[in-house]
C-alpha cells in the first residue's frame, strides 16, 4: 500500500509451532518453503509491485496438535523502497482448531 512502485518485494511467513508445511501456490513470483511435512519459513519473492497492487498466495499446512487449540500465523513484507507506513507491513491471523480424532487404518 505504499505510495510508489516497490521493487524486490518479499513476504516472509514463519510457520506456527504445531504445524508442518504441505504446499503453497501463488499468482505471481516464487515461494521457497520447507519440504512437505516439515516446519520452517516460507519466503515469497514477488519482484516489483505497483502502488495499490494485490497478489495472493495460499499456504497449506497440517496441524499436528491434538485437542482444542489455536494456531497463529504471522507474515511480514519488505521491499526496496521507502515506506511511510510500516505499521501495515505485517499481519497475523489466529485460527481455532477443534478436537479431532485419529483415523483408523482400513483392513
């Protein structure tokens, strides 16, 4: 949401403890992520973004925690341009996870 084109835009998403990476997809750029089944950090390199441009990425994880809990995801964005409002350069979302059951193997 900066006032000018931002070159070298990168979104960093540190996976919450208690989840593992499954897959990611995006409409622009590339994502470097941990191997499927592991935890770590996703780094989404978008290249340049115009003022007011919107891009979308979908990161899928598996929740490992059993029982009721919450999982919080935090992401931040950087670019090679002066940003007069750094307060909107990060976001977090917390999701409630319901108690689940373990699937029984089929015979």
